[in-house]
């Protein structure tokens, strides 16, 4: 990492402000930020010409499907696609095969990702009804968090035992990240719609089956448990207006309980099911336009703290099925930052706020060391954007192993020009340079 790079004439978006100036990278780290910086001998100079330079997005929720589900995706393919979307660090979920529910499996997954991930990587340890001893033995710094599926069945990772949940919230040594949907509520809704439509339930009813009531019932339980034990709770992918009342507005640094929203829930609504069908089936579901408007408002007022993708690819063959057979999940990392910045172009959120939610906030919530900001001494994970270069999403340009995107046919107003990982130019406007530069993320507590 000996290359020195000087970015000239940039719009630096960082820590609530946009400033004009330069940024210097040496030995993989940011050496100077702001003002006019003299060019060091031998430095590579990048004239940004007034375009946006921001920290790389830290995606707190991805499913890269490795090990065991590599017909859908792999760490290498999906992390490569993430660079094109402006993402430089990812936190991958434990519902693989085998599941990441032991400390041994966790370390095996880190070893597997080394040398093949284009983005920096951290992994969750998954909770089950019978692995509380593994969770208690987890040392802070070894995982980004504990992932618990509360009422949303994913094999044996559905944690529905009340005593286990109580112990988890009491004893977890790191942040608990929860998927909150109430299974009995969902099953009752499924039965009612199956009685009416048989197997051919219209996809537009997905948000009524995976309902606001199912989401609220489960997230309310998680919040109660967190308050009872003083646990650090992060509720993933909030989708409903009703749930928002549980989360306080204000700065993340003051909170024990935080919430995430995903880019597709900020972009799509139930009006898109008629066009997209199974391609936007995900759990929790994309819901009403009124819910989407409430999520956008809550993001602006600080009730929602972090934006992620929940990138969850399936093959097109798997997705091209009837309602009950089509799996839930969308591939999203390749267009993550441009998709998020549609809110900026729509006037729904300022650029500084979106960078806070996608870069600074995940670094703070998960205690990621020396990343997520444009700060001297921090690792140079950087994304260079052109806010005025529209791109149509076409299947032929899709980088995922599954080969499709739910955004096909849509035009996004922002383009990722370059992505730097640990100071190295890894993505250059459609081209990938060199070997994977991603390293294991550090977590300070």
C-alpha cells in the first residue's frame, strides 16, 4: 500500500458538511483532508473537478450466500458488485450452510473470505434456541454483532423460546441485530389468502400477508427485552409507519436502541408489485406508499439511524415461481449508493444526511475501527460520484452471480465513478483493477 494519491478539487461530503478541497492518501490511509494540498513527489493526482468524494458505504446487512449456497452468490462475485455500488465494507449474515452459529464456524468464514473479498468484511454470529453458550463466549471484536431471527423462520435460526431470548438480551456481549416478524400472525394471513386464491396469491398482497401487525408485534417484543436488560439492540429493515413510534429521534450516539431501513423500502412501494412481481418479494415486505413516506420522514428526523441493503440474491429460476414457492430477497449492492441518492434528487434528504446514515452511522453503531469517515489517519475507503450522470439499469450490466436486478429498466441519476478500498483504486467506471483488497474489519467493542 505504498501508492500516494492526491484528490484535487473535490466536493468532500463528511460529518454533516460539504466542503470544497483536496484529500491526500498515503500508505492506504487518509493523510490530509481539506484545503489546497501541495502535490507530493511521485503522487498520483486525480482531478475530481467538483464531483463528490465521500467515505465508502458500510453495508450493515448482506447475504453473500457463502458457504453452501454458492449457486446463488459468492463472496467474490457479490463483493465485486458492491464496489460498483459505492460500498467498501460489508457485514454478512449467518444463515448460510453450514450456519454461522459457532465460534469455530465464524473463524472459518473469516478465513474463507480472506483474499477473495473485494470489500472489507465483518460477519455476524447467529443466534439459535440452543447456542447461548457460544454467544456468551464471543469476544467483542470478533464479530460485528449477534443476528437473531425473532419470529421469522430461517431453518433452526428462528429463536422463539422466551427463556433463550431473555438470556440473549441479558448476556449478549455485542450489538444484537434483529429481524422482527411474528410467525403466527403471518401464518394466519397466509392461510386466509390461500383459502381465497389457492397457490396463485397475487404478489401485490405480500405486504398484507407479512403485515404491519406482524412486524410491530415482533419489534415491540425486541424493544421491550432490550429495555428490560439495557441491551444494545439494532432492529433491521423497518418497513412500517406503525413501528416508528418505538424509536426515538435524535443522534445515534445517545441511543441503546437503533433501527435500520433498507434502500429498497425507501424506493419501492406496493404499487410496484404489478410490474415487478416476485422480483421485489422480500421479507419484511415492501409495503404501502404511506409507509415509504413515513420511512423517509423518519430517516430525516433520526428515528431511523442506518441505511443498508439486505442484499439477498436468488437465481432467476427460483424467483420465477408462484407466490408461496418464490423465495424472498433482492440483489441490491451494485446500485446501493445511486439508489439511496434518489432521495437527494427527489428533495427528500440532503446529501450530508445520506452519507451519515450509510457511512458514519454504521461505523459508530458497530464500533468499526478507523473507517466510515474522511478523517486523517483513517483507512482510505472512498467513493467518487457524479451526481449528474444518469444510468439505466440493464441486465447485461448486472454483476451478480444470479444475473438479474430488480431495478432493470429504471434510470438512476447518480453514477459511481471510482471506489477505493484501503487506499487502492479497485473500481474505475466499469473496470475492476488488481486483486481483491478487502480485509477483515476491526471492531472496538
